[in-house]
C-alpha cells in the first residue's frame, strides 16, 4: 500500500526519503545510521499542529512535546530498527495497517 502523504518514500528531496515514517538519507538507512541521533518524522508521522517543525527546535509545540512527532515522542530509532528487522526492503510503511512500529 502506498502512503498518500509520502508517496511510498519518494519525496523529491534528493536522497532523503521517508523510511517507515522517518526522514533519512536512503543510503544511510541501508548502510547503517547513527544510533545516537534523532531523525525527523516523515510527513505521515509529523505532528498535525506544527507539521513536524518543532523537531528542529525552532519553537515549542505542546501537542507533540516539542518532538515534531505526532505521538509526542521521538520514534526514529525504534522505527528504523523495526524497518531493518523486517528486511529493510520496504521504504515506507509509516501509517495504517502496514505500520512497522511494533
């Protein structure tokens, strides 16, 4: 199923794509990402109030606790690890019935 927000990962941002709801350079995702870094949410997982901009620290958003994520907590490492554990062949399954968070 293609995500209507992330167009199955491709966002026309060069090598930055939505990988299981996380914005990350696709090469970095496949070759190994930094596990001590927080990555921003993709359009499908960003806070609806601030559109994910609170992630960059430009302002605080009470709806997402300043994380930019619609859940109110940084999910980047968990989502990337889950993507990797499921073979890393699905570029984006960040919402709906194909969510790979758990």
